[in-house]
C-alpha cells in the first residue's frame, strides 16, 4: 500500500512516515498543497492523509483540485480544526473522512483500513452531465449556464438521474430513492415529477423507456 502524507509540520510528518512504514506501507511526504497536487496526479496512491492548514493552498483547495483532476484516491483530512463547519467543508470539498488532531495512531490505522476497503471509485463533488451541472452541497443546479429553481423532490430525482447517466431507472427505483414508505399516493407521482423536470430542462432531456422506466440522456 502506498500513502501520501501531506503535512507541513516536520515532526508530525516524520512520526507519521515512521509509523506507516512500520506497518509495511510505502510513504511519500508533501509539505505544501502545490506539491501534494503534483504528487497525487502523478502517482496512484491508495490513501492520502491531508492536513488542512498548509502554506499556500490549504487542504480544502487541494482536495477540490484533486477531485477536479479525476484523482479519486481515498482522502482522510487531518486537522486541528474540529468545529462542525470545518468538518462539513472538508467533506464537501471531496474528502472521505475527517480526523481531528491530536489522534491515536491506532485509530488512524483503522480509518485507513476502512478507506482502502471502499476503494478509489469516482465520487465527484459536483455532478456534470452534458450542459447540466448539480452541486449537492449548495443544492444548486444549472443548465446551459441558467440556474434552475427546483423543489426538494425535483432536486433529489435529478441527482439520482445524474449519478447514473444513461442508465434506465425503473419507477420502483425512483420511488425507493426519492420517497419513503410513508408516502401513500405513489401511483403516478414519478410520471408527474419527470414532467416537472422536463419542463425545466427540455422535453427530451429525460427519455421514456416503455415498460421499464426513464433515462437521463447523455
């Protein structure tokens, strides 16, 4: 396993490198955000340990840049910033986990193992399909540079379509992901909301696959 440690505090970086190497891992160290981006785009790391308070680009910006460059290495933010807003900001920037300093090495290793189990599959912070853009964190949607106003249900349905572009989603799948069991009037609600989205996008933006369901055109 190869790990990138992004940490500007020399003492902590040395301790992390020594501890991880004792666990049999290959470890590279970057002291700045710019160096981290360069290394992570050139090497396929199994895990990135990313400090937030870095000189130059901070960890939030580094994470955003890596995800924008299609670097999907599981990323764990290590930081002394531990209020709710900072944790939310870190996760919304593309990090997979967040660990506040000081931390135990045993917990760090457990979190690394959990991240490796999840793998490095694509998980963009911003969804993009053609000229359609959706930001789950800010709940903003734009189509052809025109911002759309969507209800919570419309947003949830469109997000599901955009996470699986080109795939046919059955009415049952759409119901299960957007509505819960407490919603009783489920007979034609999918057709109605697909109609709402078509009105705000284009009539052919969502295709009907007869006898199966609907598909977002790619």
